[in-house]
C-alpha cells in the first residue's frame, strides 16, 4: 500500500514535471522581483508574464496543430475591449461608448471576474469565426486568420459608439500586479500542459505531423482544431484583459501587426513545438529587449556614461533573433519539454514521458 | 450615371493593377517557391529611399531621384538587388532547410531590422519625392478619366507577367525553379543548383519590388518608413486567393483585391465606408472558404490524396 | 602627525558636506522630467517640442530661474512604445521630477501621464490636442499646452466663411487617428453656426492607402463644385491625397490641419497653390506676433535649423505655463500649482493668454495664424480667433 502511494506521487510529479519546472522558475523570478522593489523591473516582469499568457495561448493552437495563426491578436483586442466595457471609467463610459447596453454602462465589474469574462468572450468569438475558417488548411488558414485580425481592427477602429474608435480609453483599473499576472501565467501553462497530454491534444498533434494518417485513424481534424482554437483564444483574450488592467489605457492600434509579429517570433525562437519553447521564447526575447534597452540607456564606467546609439535596441533585437533562428532551427527548446529528464528520473516506467515528436 | 459606373470600373482597374504588380513579386517567391519573405514590404521601402540621401534636416535631398528615368530605374533596382542578394546570403540561405514558420519569422526579423535602420538613418518623418509628375495627368476619353500612370502600371504589369510566365515555362531555369520549389532536396540530388536558382528568384523579385516602389511613389509622392507594408500584406493575401504557384493567379488575385476595394469605396453608403477594408477581408475569407486552394491552381500543385 | 592630518581632513570634509547640504537645500533645482520619445518612429514628432522647451528652460535660467531655483531637465526615452512610456515616467519620477512632460500625442503620452498622476505629480503634454489629457481622461492632474483639435477645424470653417466667402465644403477625413476625426468634427460643428454654410458631401480614406482614386472621382463628379475641400489628415497619406487631388485637375482650394505643416512633403505636389491651414505659430519667421518670431530666431541660433513644425512652440509654451504657475503658487507643491494653473487670471504665453479651469485642462478657444501655400511657398496670410463655443461634449466628439 505504501509503495503504491509513493509511486503515484512520483508519477504525478513526473507527468507534470514540465509545467512544474516552468512555473517554478517563473515564480522564483517573480518573488525575486517582488523583493527587489524596483518599479521599472516590476513592470518589465509583468509585461513578460502577460506575454507568456498570450504566447502559451497561441501555442495551444499553433504548436499543436501546426497551423500558423496571424490573427490571435484579434482575441487580445477583444479581451482588452471586453474588459474596458466591463470596468473602465464609470463616469465617462456612457459618454465615450454610448452604444453599450445599460447593464454594462452602469456596471463596474470587479477586475478578476472581468478578466475571466473577457477570456470567455474571446473564446465565443473564436468559436464563431473558427467554424468558418478552421476547415482551411495550411497557408489558406493562416491568411484567413490574418483577415480576421484585419476585420476586427477595422471594426474596432471605426465603431466609435461601441469602442470609442481610434481614441485611447483611459481609466481601466490597474489591477494587474505581478501576483495576478503570475497566477494567470501558471494557469495558462498548466492548461496547455493538460491539453496537450490529453486525448484532444494528442489527436491534434498527430494531425500536425501527418494530416492524412490522422484522418485515416479517425481523428476529426476540424473538431480538434476548433477545440484548440477556442481554448487558445480564451488565454489570448485573458492576456488582453491583463494588458488593459496593466497599462490602464488601451487603443486599437496597439493590437495589430507589431504585437502579432513579436509574439510569433517569441514562439518560434523559443521552439514552436513545445510548451517549454513558448515560455522560454518569451523569457529569452524579453530579456534580450531589456538588456539592449539598458545598453541604450548607458552604463556608468567610472565618470563616463557609455551608451549605445538610438536604434540599437530594435536593430540588435532583429539581429539577435536571426542569429538564434539560424543556429537553433527548432528554437531554443528544440522540440523538448523542460523537465523530461526529471520525469524520467522520478518515474522511469513512464517511458513515453513528455518528450514530444522530433523533427527529422 | 452610365459614365459613373464605367469610371468606377476604370478606377478599379487602376488600383487593381498596382496590387497586381505588387503581388507578382510576392507570387514569384511565395507562390512558386513557397518562400515567405515578409521583408518584401521593406524591400519596396528601401527602393524609394534609395532616391534620396539621408539628412538630419527637414528638407529632402533628392539625388538619384533627379536622374533621367532609365538610369533611375537601373540604379534603384540595383540597390534592391544588392539588398536581396545580401538577404539571401545572410538570412535565407542559412534558413533554407528550416520549417516554413522559422523562415517566416526570420524574414520578419530581417524586415524589422531594415525598417529600423531606415528610421535611424532617415528619421521617422515621411519624405516627399515628386517622381514623374507628368504621369499624373489623365487621359480623358469620352468623359472617362484615367491617369497616364495607371495606364503605365497596367502595361508594365502585363509585360512583366508575360515575361515571367514565359521564363518559368520555357527556360531551363524556370523548370529548375519549379523543381526546387516542389522538392528542394530531390532537386539538388538531380543536379539542380538550387541555391543559385532560389537566389536568382529573389533577385528577380527584388527587381519587381523596385518597379512597384517607383510606380507607387509616382502615385503618392510621399515615402515613409513603412510604406511597403500595406502593399505587401495585400500582396500576400492576393497570392493566396489567386492560387499559390500560379503567377497568373497572383495577378488575378491582385486585381480582385483592387476591384473589391474600389467597388466598396464607391458603392458603400457613407457611414459604412470607413469599414471598407473589413468588407474586403470578408470577401477574402469567403473566397478562401469556397476555394481553399485559390482561384487558379496549376495542375502540379493539386494535392493528390 | 598623521592622525591629526586625517582628523582635520575628516572635520573639513564633514563641514564641507554640512555646508553644501545647506547650500544645496536652498538651490535645489526644479526638475522637469521629460518622458518622451527619443528614439523610434515617433521621436521626430517630439523633437521640435523638446528642443523648444529646452530653449525656454535656458531663458528662464538665464533670468535667474523660478523662485530663485534653476530649472533642470531630465529625460527618459519612451522608445515610441506605450508600455515603455509608463516606465519612462516612473524613471523620471524616481529621479525626483517635480512634473512630467509627456509626448505631444495623447495616445502615445497617456500611459506616462497616468503614472505621473498616480504618483501625485502633474503631467504636461507638450501639445496634445485631446481633451482627455485632462480630467475627462487621464485625470485632474493632467494638462496640455495644445488647443483642442476641434478648434483647428472650426477656425478654418469660420475663416473660410468670413474671409473667403466659402459656403459649401466637401469633407475628406483620414480615419487613421482620432485627431483627424476631431478636426473635421470641429469644422462641421462650426459650420452649423454659419448661415448658409453647407457640407455638400463627405468621404473617408485611410492613411497609407495606395490610392484614393475613388474618392477623387467622387469629388470630380460633384456638380456644382464645392467652394473648398476640407482635408483632415497628416503625412504621408496627406501628401499623397493632395498630390492625387491636384493631379486630377481639381483646382478647388484645400483646407487642412496643422498636421500638414512643414516642408517635407512639398515635393509631392510641385507648385501647390490654394492650400490653407492653421498653425500655432509660424516657423517661417513671419508670424504676426514678435514673441513667436523671436523664439524662431533663438531656436535657429541654438539648433542651426528652424523648428520642424509649429508644434514646437507648444513645447516652449508648456514650459512657460508650468514655470509661471510655480511662480504664482510660490511652490512646486502639486495642489498649489494646479490651483495656479486653473486660476481664471490666465497665463500669458508667446501666442497669447492661456486659461485652464477645473474642468478644462486644454484650450477651448485659440488664435491661429492662417498659413497659405501658393506656388509651393509658405506664408502667413491672416490670423483667426475661433468663435464657436465648444463644450466638453463637443470636445469628446459626442455633441450633436
């Protein structure tokens, strides 16, 4: 009896080694930040955590299905605006967004609840849109997702009475602190892990490698992709809500091509096929950006301030990403999940641990 | 009323041609070779910026922009070709055997670098070069107005399309290109100098980018650090709806996008006009859902399962 | 011997520190923290305003400073990024900024302004033209040296009506940013008060559109042609639009907004004529107010180039406003300075008196020199003070 219990704890740890290790590492960083008591560092870490939620959400769809989505930022926009509708600027809301139903105009939903609701709204939108476009494959699907982003961008920019159009909305409560962001990062990572080790995730991964074989094995690619699409939209929507509660202001043009390219780059540089890759990618690139920014800022060398010229951060980021891609084609994490060695140690009987299919 | 409808048609053809020309460059590399080059928009931008020299001041120093047009075109094309070759050597070749997603992100990174170099060197303010203003005059035939520039764009597009199709079909180089696009490794084993082939394709697409850039600049007169991006985005969309692998499809796709844009702008009621682009993209999604492989699909490209 | 020497040194050092502590405490500078774009695509827009602000700071310091204290400028780069903007504000606040000056664009500067408000400090935009840089948006500690964007449109409508006899207008709006929409809103709102003025049609385009051929066709089909085309846009799309309009043979006079100021787009429309727009002040040295021309001269002397756009003056003015308010309040305490700023007495600046109120931290009437371009040359042709009253609702573009 004792033996069985010990095995099951070890087994549990082994099965979930990857998210545990990832979340542990992130939690340590956040605790360190909390102790450091530096406002700018704090904001940098929170921004990175929000990006983790986005990229992990993106990974749930892109990583498992192999279909590149250029449109997930639409979900972030929806999440952010859904948040604004719920808890922004009580006094000016009726003036700025008169088309909202009275329920929303009079309400100020508590931010944690607003965040969840925003995620759900994004998922509902993804469900509706997904039914139309998930049937498509490969590049057509990617272009269709971009079309969705463009459509959302145009509608939000011009439906002035609903979203205040191109105007910047101010007055969203600043609820996202490092603990709240950490909480959602952990939820996202564990959700992604449970999804990808579930029957649904595995079926989808099979279709990523070989669509024909998957179909022959009875996998309904359409359903599986749609499920992944909706789940991933939830987290990306949540990241939008977190962002809104972080900056306190939102405007439509923040949710378009720039953030799309950045998050896609983070996913690919980290490793598109593994959850660890998603997290590591965000960490690596966020760190890189900060280091380069500091170099522009300057270091004190004795009585001199040595600083890199303006533009170093952006150009340096591009160059560094290229180098990382050239030297590690499969991303930093390769196709591996962090912690698979640990899980093999803890429960060797789980031979098919969390090591995922490798590329040839 | 009759003239109005015809004029709308004429306007649609004129915008369509600009998009078609841009799509041609993308279609060659993306459609045929399946190489997603998201720095293409920035190649277009560089071509225009090659006309001026960087200064810190507000006034623009136009140098190459003042040369007679043959030299101007050759010089600008030369700049973009060099840029294409450099990109091939430093970015695309090292990533040749990587997954498409990696190549995509790699080309984003390249584009990002180019854009920021432009901002640092030229600053973020738009610059004007009133290129070939005489082309702005319109030819008026029985009340229908078509600017000479648009006629030139149509002619250039069709000529280039014809030349490229011939090139792909008839020349050994073209055959090798199609072979390399279908199966890179196999092609190399069969003796195709795939790197040369792909490199040359990039050079050709660079030349096309230069042509698009100059004609676009002649249309708008003002360049900015991200001027090529909207064109490139529409070009990628048009390539896919036109049919991957088919150059004619790329041109058709470009015309469709242009037509949709103009028709909607002309016919939508005033309060819906600001949503024009949303409607255009809905049209795109509809086309993709109805014909996922695009409108014109070359026989070889159909999946046989 | 050695011990005595060291001892003396220590005493001397302590004494010096104590003395300097007293001396420094009296001369602690007033710190203006600039959380603005020094790099990235937006930097060029802030540049003129920052340079002009520094000009103002130099002048004030040369005259002895404010309340006997020198003004010191510290900077943090927003890198044209909103999230970084918030961090930049935090940085200057940490370094002891008494006030935070933010980007001249409301959308870009809002996050930085919010941080300043949260820290209980005043934030001043170097030229935002959106009323939300104030109590209706960022908060009661936010101010801007800009006139409301609607005023630009109103000025053109009124001036065109009175001085040029323009009654019918066609409005073409670039829908990319809020500012454009506000300018055209202001035009239409003012036109409502002008007897016989009529908007014969409206159309929109988006900055960056490769072609506005449809919009141009619509204008050409107008019969009779409107007296004027009101174009609410900025470069590059604005330059492209004017080029295409004129190339189509449309000779109708064109009105635009301050965003079209500057020489950089002139080559797109060679020999442009009949083009008019308001400015905060003329950068060409021919402003009707000598104070403005003086600033242009001093700017040229210090930076070997004239200001790039008239928004530069707003940077100068922001510094003036803050400095004068501190003087009147006799302290840098936020509450007192805010009260001084909101005082109905107003504060004189190089373009005229500015007045804020508890509800309005932006100018709701303004005197604009009217710039005209004839044959590609810029010249101030007239001056106009807006008459149409704008309430908060109209400034939020929600009035009817």
